[in-house]
């Protein structure tokens, strides 16, 4: 009887150890995926976040600002404070068409 109990204990220990290893690997994969989507990781790939000052409203479209508006641009390493000189609404990009290059 003790031999069967000991064998069952070893089997249960191996099963728990195996399941913990699987969960540990799944956790590492999920953390890696989340890490690649973190704001700092996105900034490190060359993207930036632009805010209108002084409200610190995040800008998504050029039409949200006017010439002379103050902006703050968050980079991976540092921030820039700028004044808008020109606003261009890129209609061609939104429509998915290309401009007349070379014309």
C-alpha cells in the first residue's frame, strides 16, 4: 500500500511540475507580447506622441491644430516643445491613393 501511495505522490509531483512549467512558458510569451505593445516599446521603434499645449490633448489629425499652436512631442528619449508653422491635411493618404509623382 505504501508503494502505491509513494508512486501516486511522485506522479502527482511530476504532473504539477509539468503544468507549472507550461504555465511559466505561457506567462513568458504573454509578457513578451505585452512588452512589444507597451508605449515605451512603441516609442523606441521611432514613433512619437504629440500633445497640444497647454491641455496635453493627444493629437491624431493635422486638422486639430492651427499655425502657431504650441505642441509637445514625446520621443523615446526626451521631449520637444514646438510651434506649428504649417498644417497639411494629407487627403491622399487617407484615401489610399498615391500622388502624381514625377508629373
